[in-house]
């Protein structure tokens, strides 16, 4: 393997091929983090909605989860990118296609974010529902209202329980961000493909991309472990280690 | 993962191909064809009229017809009248790795023969001569490349046109916003839906796309040739026996004048699936290439003479 091509001047843009890789990493991280903000916030709200007994809260949330998690991510990307601008009023559609800065980036963020939200919602729901019913009853017996039970008991405990599966979800979003290349986001995988076309160094560039993905996800794992250790409740969960 | 495995295969194939031929024994692609009884042809899905799918999803086109002539020649050469032909779809991005990996033996599409690519693959004699132009919406008012300043331009990944427009953008500092896309149909869709202002491509393919559009009059093809693009059938490198068969087959087609019949069929008559007639008479460049078959590639600068 010969990685010397990385320092060669790239075909266009004035930089080297290494600069292309770095831009790729930048977009991968940006798409993933922005999408995670959407996924986590929307997913949390939906997850909580699904645990309530109020039909007009859990009904729509259930519908959302079933709709969004049952459609392939690739289709989500195409819908946000190709279909949405044609469905909204013409002026807005034209703006989405040409006026809006970085249309492919935002389409990818929304597609990935709202898709992952359906999965986060299920994690949050499972966390809340895994707390024994007796605890809720006890909390209600002390005079707390239902919103207070969520605020002081169900949410703090539920989130702690689901930190490990949420970590997986967070890792997955980084890997899933590569699907954004189909709508023209030049993230890491897309850059690797382009570089392999220009330099014919397919093996080297994909090895490099693989290593970068592993490093990114390892960093996420480390951060999430810190979070887990930081917030653990002694004597309850997360104390085994 | 698939990419890596193709690469492994190509390494294996390269080591096999580089072994010296012993006596009169067959080597390389001819041996592979004899052993498997199958010749694999790579084709495209939207390179009208060179290599595309008809309404039964069958690969057809000018390039495909020429490739079938090569198959006839291989059959005769190897005395294998029952040689089977298998069509494998490829894209601008996958054609070279798939060819090198051995999953196709020849690529019959709309591939520009360039000096750059000759480092990886080999080419049969030029069978079409075209060059890069851009297709835009008539309403956009774009008359040439300099009107693209600050606009979005869509390109098909892995094409020589991509290189040509990027080089021009760098040279003239136009600040074009580039949008990569997977194939010509998707690129043209970006122009149709106003996502991109222009799509640089070999002009003949642009005429094909335009003719197939819902509303052909909406579009116009503008600009001088930004690059020269001589098309040729692509095959693996360092395989002189197979190259000779392919080159002989194409040259024979030129010498006998049969090429004119094939040309007329695809460029000056109604073609499937919509019955459009491209009405594109043979250019002087191609007439020259037919008169003296050659496989000179286009230089690194995008022009025949750098």
C-alpha cells in the first residue's frame, strides 16, 4: 500500500487529495451531529408520547414511528431531496432547490434525523416502560402529579437505562450518513469514491476511510461511556463496572 | 466491501494476465472465454443511442451492435459457435473496476479513450467522436460556459466531462457550485427540476437525453467543445491476443463499410423506445477515424493535442 498520493495536488480545487479526505470527514461529522440533534430531540418527545395513556398523544407518535422506521433510509433521502420540493408551493420549491444554501446537506440531515428519531423514540419508550410500575404508583401516592412523575422519576431513570442502546444508535447515525452520498453530499465515502476514480488507489483510500470511520465511532463510544459513568445512580444501574 | 473485492479480483486477474503466454496456448481473456464458454459485455442504461435499455430492458445501441460483431469474430477465432453472451450493466463509476475485476470482457458504452485511462485499460479503435457541451433550460438564458458563474452545475461522477468542467472552473475562477450525480439520467433530472442550471456531457448524449425528454423544446445545448471525446470499446490492458481480435473485428467493420449501416440505424433513423430520430450525420472526425482506424486517446488536458 502506497499512501503517497494523498499529498499529491488534487485534480481540482487547489488542495491535495488529503484535503478532499478532510472535507469528507467534515461533512460526515456535520451531517451526523446535526441529524443526531433532530433524532434525539424529536425521538425523545415521541418516545415519551408513546408511553402516555392519552390517545391523542400516543396515537400520532405510534403512527410516526411505524411510518418512519418501516421505510428504507435511501427512500427517505430521495423523498426529502427529490419529492419534497415538488410537493410544496412552487415558490418555496424553487427556493428549496436553488435559493436555499446547501440543499443536499439539509435534505440529508432531515432524512437521517427524522428516520433515526423513530428508532430513538422506541429506545426511550422501552427505557421508561422498563421501570417497575410500583415505582410510578409509589410516586403518585406521595402526591406527585403525572407530569412530575415523568420529570423526577421516569425520565431520569429511563434515559440512564437506555444509554447503551442509544450509544449504538449514535454510532449508527455516523455510518448511515454515508447514504447521503446518493443525493450528492460529498461526505467521507463519496470522497473516497471520487479519489479512487481520480487516482485508481481504491484499496488505499477505502482502507483510510474505514480507519477514519472506526476512529470516529470509537470517539463516540468513549464519550458515551463518560456520560454513562458521570450520570450513574449508585446502587441502581451502571455500577457493575 | 464490493469495491475491495473487485480490487482483489483485479489484482488476481492482473497477475494472471502478466504471465507470459506459453507457445500457442491461449492466454488472458481468450482463455477465460474458452474456459467459461461465456463472453461478458458491459453495457449502460442511459447512453442513448450507444448503449441503453429498450422497453423490454434489453441492452441495445450502436456500441452494443459493434460489440456483437466482436462476439462474432471471437466465435470464429475460437471456433466456438455456441459461445454465450452475457450482458452486465455498468455505470460511469463502476466500468473500470468491473472490467479490471474480470466481470466483463469488453465495455460497450460511451467511454472516452483518454491517455489517463490507458494507464488502466486498453481501447479498440475509436468508434465515435464527440466532445463536451452543456445542456441548459432555454429560459435560463445561458449561452456559454462563462454564464455559469456562481451557478449550480450537475455532473455524472467518473466522467471526462467532470474533469473538463472542473478544470475550466478552476482556470476561469467561476465559483461554480458542483452537484455530483450517479448517472446521466439522474444528472439530466437535476436540470429538468431546476436543481442545477447546466449539465456538461458529450454533446451526442445530450442530444439523446433531450430527444427523450417530456418537453424537448424546453432545453438547448450550448457551448464550444470543452474537451474532445473519442469513444472506444474498452478492454483489459496487456492482453495482446484479445486486443488483436477486437481491433481486427472493428477494423474489418470499417473496411467493409458495414459501419455505415450500423451508424445509419442508430443516428439517422427512428430508434427505440420512443421512435426518435437523432438525425445526426457522421462527423468529419468520425469519417477520418473510420478511414484510418486508430485508438489515440485524448490527452490529460482534455484535448487531442495538448
